């Protein structure tokens, strides 16, 4: 809306327009940088006024650019340069060589290898006569940086279209052509809204029969996406992972900003407490400082120089946990960069170069951040402010008990819930088991599950401390232990309970939660060494009171410094490292990529991507050929006469004259279909003919023999007995006792013995 429009030459000075994504919307000019324009009608008027100020009001031109920045939530991070249109006939105050001056001005900008050229050509003009494409080809002969933009598609003569041009068939470009439908002068004068113009443009492409199949690749929004390269998407992904986003939420593990937040508020406070909580060493150092300050004299008053010396020594110890915090944040930033570049896997050279440039920048910011943090610690060490409102002072320190240094949280406040495994229960008592733990300011309880209905045990936090436990040889879990400083059993017969987590990060997080509840880690020092060193100095009552006073003063002041450092550390890291890295990715990464290597090599595809594309092309051509074959098949219906019925009367007559099947007589002749063996005579007894009368008088069925291959008998008996029929056991009637002879019917007349040879087997 804010760019000047009109007839004739309107753009008479190059306009460098920087679009910057921001939550608020306003504009700034370089020539009046202190003023923010929120009314974009004023922006248009300022462009026109600034143009006239240099070129006059009578169509003059100038190569001096106008620099304009537009901040808006509706734009992409992009820099556009609006150049004058090519004029061949001078008008007004334009010089005679106006055509050559404009060409030189255009070539000055489009000759840069880091620029994309938008060659704008109206659709109702012959593409071969396009001056924009001609100039683009002079500086970009291969068409690697040129995008063709076809305008006025809605003004073409009826019956004509620019389909061949938009399909990149007429004059092919590497990046193709994009068609747009802009507002007409009438629409501009009628104040037609940009959103309404975009909707009308979308409707035009969807409804036009020549463009509807490519509607998703046409229009101003697609042109914006084409100009926003993959690098800008990388910046958006990086910022979302750091700042958090509602889309693509990882539900499996913490990542990006959530892990950095854990470092700021759990890991770093834990490192501070580990550093400061060494009671015996601190008291020993205080006593040495008091004695050395008094020298040969016995002091009657507590020296404040001992307090300053101990405080400065404690402040110096802050450097190690602070630098460790920076290292942890840097590692998370590098991991986030690698996760965001995974979308560039199709272009391995671009992905590698992007990771290298951003990681190098992070390492540069690391040095500045650490220097600033060390400076903060030196500032704290340079002046001990005993007038701080939170400092207890000498009077209160003498009355304060050493037990007050444990600042407990609000009673009954739930600090953390989660699953932990009790790792040191013997197998006889059930072995290791996972429970649902609830940590409050006063106790540690564990339940059967997260419903918290069946409580297993509640452990008060009094006199508890934490110690590290080495991971078992056969276990992949990370373990820490809780024990009682008074050598009492913590749980049943256990002096300590070992709690196991899946990762070291979970262990550190639980330790930080216990610190909030007042459960501190065990100091790492042997008892015998403590005893030996304690005997080197005498703790008389007066010295003991002085040590106690300074101890309380040091504890109060160090707590003030820790509170300040815990507040300043996240702010310093965010300002000097994280926010600067986000700004670098958005505004400078693209320039570094262009200057680091050949752009064509950066856009080389991976072998896998090229193979997938080739496979897809082969599938496309195969399917296209299949569709052509299917299209050649005629789908018209052809009718054919039904064949005459089959004459099957001969089957019925044949079945009526067929002989009645009779039972096959028992004979030695081979059945039909089973030819006799041709290997020669089979050894066996000779066949005896069966008398007809005997066969007729014999009413019992013949005993079947099991066919099988002939074999040589072991006893050389050529007339073996027929196979025995298994007989059923004799059943004696119940009325006849055993041993009583029964009446038998008269014996039947003797029958001739029939010897049947075994039937030949299939092996014969």
C-alpha cells in the first residue's frame, strides 16, 4: 500500500526496502532514523517527498537509494530493491541518455552474486522482447538467480493465455516463472485492501481454465515463499526451539530452551551450593585468618579484615560454576543448531556450511560472554558492601545460630513429583522397585503409583544429606543416595537408600530439588584428614565466638552475592549469546553463506535425494505410459450371437446300451488298468484253478490279502501260510460256567484250500 503507484515513471530512485519480522508494526527511514512511522500513508508521502528532494518534480532520476525498514508481524525477513523501469524516450527533466543511465543503475544492483533478480514482464507483451529478461541474462546467463514474474494476466486478450510461459516451456529459467495479478489503478484509487486483492488473485487462478492446475504455484504468496529461502526457515525453527512454540511439541524429552531453562534454575544453583557448603574448611580458614591478623597479640575484638579476606576468597570460587554454566548452555545451543539443520539434509554441503558458520559465531560469543561474567565476579570482589539491606551486620551475627543458614521452603509445599527406583533392596525382600516419589519441604514420601493413594513410606528430611553412588556394572541407571548424618537407619534396616534415574540429567535435577528442600550434598573429604587438621589449632572459647561471628557474616554476604549472580547469569547469557545468535541467523547468516563458497556447490543435492528423484521420475513416466495404454483400450460394448445348443443325445443313447455292471469274479487275472509286471515271473506258488461249483457253494467272502511287494522268504518256503486274521477273544456266555463243554453245530463239509498269490505292487 505504501509504495507510490501511478502512470509513467514513478520509481525514480532505487528503494532499498528491508522487511523485518517483528511483533509490532512500524517503519523507519535511514535519512530520518529517529522517527517511527506507524501511518503508512505518511510512509508513501515521505518516499515521494524524498524522491522529489533529490530528483526534482519533473520526472528526473537519481542513483542515490532511499533506505526504508518495515517492521511487521505480517512480513518475511527479506530485503527488496525497487528499481526504476526501463525508459527509452526522455520526458520532462530526464537527460537524453536516460535509457543508458537506468540500465547502468539496474546493472549496478543485479550484478551482485548475492542478489536474486525479479524480471517483471507483462503478460500482454511478447516475452522475447522483454528488456528485463535481456538485462538479467547479461549478468546471469545460466538463469541461476533469475525469477520470471508475469503480471497483467487478467488483461490478456480473450482466447489467449500465458500457460506455456508459466509452465517454463517458452524461455526456460532455472527458477521458473510466477504469475501475479496486481491491483489496477482503479483499485488503488478506490482504496482496495491488500487482503481483498490477494483473495481476488487467488480466485482468478482457481477459476481460469488455463491456470487452475498450477494455482498453488501462482500468486504473490508463492512469490514470497520462493524468495524466503530455506535459510530463513532455519532461523524460524531455531527461534521456536529456544523461545518455545505450540507447533511440533516434543513430548519425549526436553530440548532447546527448556533444557537451557533447566541449566539456569536447577543445575547452576546446585553447582553454587556444592561450592559454598564446606563448613569445616570454612571455619578453619576463618580461624587462621583471625590468628594471622592478630599476630603475636591476642585480639579482644573480632577483626573485620578477616571477614573481607574470607568473603573475597569465597567470591573467587564462583568463577568455576559460572563458567561451567556457560559451557552447558553452549553445548545446548550447538545441539539445537544441529537439530534445526536436519531439514537441510537434502543439501549436505549447505547443511555442513550452515552448522559451521553458526557454531563458529557461537564460539566467538562464548569468549565475550565468559569475559563479561568474570568481570561481574571481579566487580563483586572489588567492593564489600556491608550496608546492603539484606546484610545482618555484626550485632545480629553474634546472636545468630549456625542452624539458621538452612533456609527451608514453605512448609508442606510440594517441590517435586516423579518416578524413582529404590536400588539397594535385597532380592530376598523383593529387589529393586520403582515408586512414585513426592518431595515436600519437610518430607520425602513414596507411593505405589502416581494416584498417591497407597503410601509406602514417609521420610522426614531432618539430618539428611546426599552423596553420589557409582553406577553398577550390570546397570544402565544413574544412582544417588540419601543418608542420615547421625548414622541412623533411613528406611527399615538400610543406612542409606539408593535412588536410581534413567539419566544423569534426571539425577542432577533431583539433587537441585533436594537443595530447595534443604537437603545438601555430602562434602567430599575423609574424616581422618579432618580430624588431623582440626588438631593443628586450638579453639579456645573466645576464638570460637569470633569464628562463629565471622562465619555468620560470611554466610549472609555470600548469600547476597549468590542471589545476585543467580539473577545476572541467565540475563548475561541470554543477552550476549542467545539473543545475538538469533539476530545473526536472521540478518547475517545468508550473507556469510554467499561469501563462504560457491552457491551452486551449496545447493548440490545428496546422492540419496538424487536417487529418490530419479526413481520418482521413472515411476512418473511408467505411470504416464500406462495411462496412455489404458486410454487406447476401447470401452465400447460389442454384441455377439449366442452359439447353438450342444446336441447331447448321443450321450443318452450310449448310456442306455451300456452293459449292466457285474461283480468281478475272483480270478488270478490282473484287473484292467493295472498291467502285469514285465520284469519276468514273480517267485511264488503256482496258481490252482478254482472249481466253479466250489466257488458257487462257498458263501463266505474271500479273505483279503494286503497287497505289497514280493520278498524272499527267510525260510525258503514257497508256500507260506495265508495272512492271519486278527481274532476277537472268545466270549463265554454268562450262563455257562468255565470248563463245561458247549454244544457245537455239526462241522461243515471240507472245502478246497485256496492259495492266493499276493497282488503285484506298484514297484513291480
